[in-house]
């Protein structure tokens, strides 16, 4: 089994003999720069791809490991996030578009010579992110959190409702008086 190193994300499948073939890819900042609406700013990820080729299909298995940087949803600070996933994909050689579409099965015409896995890698890396991108409790930027909560504790108005203290932003304290 050969192990080849690529910087682009295109695998030449036409000349591959049946059997297993390995490919290594390095994923960094430039990979994510091409996606304008992306939430990932930087990355240091290694993707190891193993293709098991037969005459009618290719079974792609992968190991994607490393770390990436995104923005914290709470304080907008830089957030490092580890990535360790092992997605797979089945690629079938089909002569017509009659095959129903499926997320786990990609169809290629038998004459296709290349397989571009860039979108596959991007999608699975993004799916590895949690829905909420936040630092662990107590790790957020305290200056930003202070701004978000309306300044310092001295500026806030403390109110007691049913014995529970509640901190209210001074700008909203006057609005609460309108409801009375």
C-alpha cells in the first residue's frame, strides 16, 4: 500500500489499481479561506485517507485529527477546538443519474479520472464542531463579558424577586418600570 502526500485535494482514481491506497493531506488556514461564510479561521489538521478500490465502487475511510480555531459565541475571543473524527464515504461508479442521491454514497461515472474530496473534508470538519462554540466556564474574556452584561457590578441595578437577586442592566431598569 503506497502512502502519497498531496497538498491539493484531488485524488487521481483512473490509474489506481484495485486494492488499498493511502493519501495524506495537510489542512491549514488557506483551506478554510476559500469558504467565505465559514466559522473556522485557522487549522492544523492532518487527514489520512484510505481508498479501497474495486471495479464498481471505492470505499473511502479517513482519519481527520488536529485542531482548529474558531470564534467563541459568548465573548468573541479565539477558541481552540480539537478535531478527531473518522468519517467514511462509499463511491459508486454508475453510468446514469438514475441512482437515488444519498449523503453516504457518492456516484461517479466510470470514465471519471479524479475524485475531489475537498468538500467532503470541509463538511465533516464543520460537522465535528459543537452547535455552541463557547469557552469552558470561566475561560471567556472577562472584559468582553463585562461589556455584555452592562458594565461592572456597581453599574448594574440589583433587584430581588422572590428572594433571588437579579442583576439588571441600567438601560433596561427604566423599561421595567413602564410595565408597572
